[in-house]
C-alpha cells in the first residue's frame, strides 16, 4: 500500500481504502499475469476484476458475454486456461482498432480458442434510454445466436463517460435477458457514476433482483 505521506492532502479515507483494495487485488492477480496491457482510468479497477474472476470460478460460469473488451478479456481467458476450464468468452467491441489490438494480444498468449471477438459498431437502438446508441444487434446475432445460453453477462461498454451517453449500457439486459441461464450472473462496471446507478435501478426493477456493489466499482447480481 502506498505511503500516505506521499498522497495529496485532499485524499480522503475512501480513496485510501480503494488504493488498499486495488493493491491487494494486484497481488491476487499475479498468477494470471501475462504480457503487459494498457490499463487506464477507463479500465476495470483491479479489485473489481478480482470480484469478477472469483464469481466466474466459484459459480462455474463457462459461457460469458462481455460488452466492451479490455484487460478483463485477457484475464478471463487466462483464468479458463490456467484452471483447465472449457469456457468461452464472447466479447463485443465497437472500436475496431481496439478489437484488433485485443486479437493480437490473445494470439500472442495463445488464448484465441477461449475468446470470440465480435465487432459491432454503435447505431441507434430502440432499447436505449432516450435517443441513445448501442451495438449493432444484427452483427451480434450473426455470431452469437439468440439460442445461445449465457451464464454471465459482463457489461463494461459501450463508452458512457459523458453526460450525453451516460445511459449507453442499459440495452444489454433487455437484449440478452431471454438468453440468461436460470442461475446466471449480471455484472456492471463503473457504478460510482450517476448513469450506471440509474441503469442498476432500472435493471433491478426489470429482473426483480438486487445488485451487490461492495468492492471495485462493480455491481453483481445472481439470478
């Protein structure tokens, strides 16, 4: 944990707690370390990633849909391989350059058998709140048919960091709801933001479930 004397004066107790959680999480993640990946402020917090990996392993989730690829894509694939799991991650990404980067990273670590990358540009979507956009549903359905059962839905995209797109992640549950297995899990990242908090409220009403949002800015619900 960083020495508090090197932290800016405005750092509060909550921030110190987050730093401690993420520092500890990085130690937990070491067995799944691989090639370096860009890890920015838009990526999952390490402590949130640990919560996700724990959930996948403990609940034996082998069919996962991820909205928005990133460091989690590589870590989930590594988790499958290291634990001898015949899992499959279907990763939906709107940014083609980033998708190609992930594809190369997976290939370098020989993880491509665990991940299906789906390029789906953003377009207007009637499932969205307001006049929002979401992934091209025809592109998704071409590679991920409606008959496919989903054990875990991980939502960390599309981008939602500005006020005009803060509800962009809402359509994920309405779109995939009929495919969710009886004991599946739904995970939403960035719940420290107002947009994601509103989405959680609506998802809870839609699914009649409660989300646990204790660590790492991720909320998790089990159906």
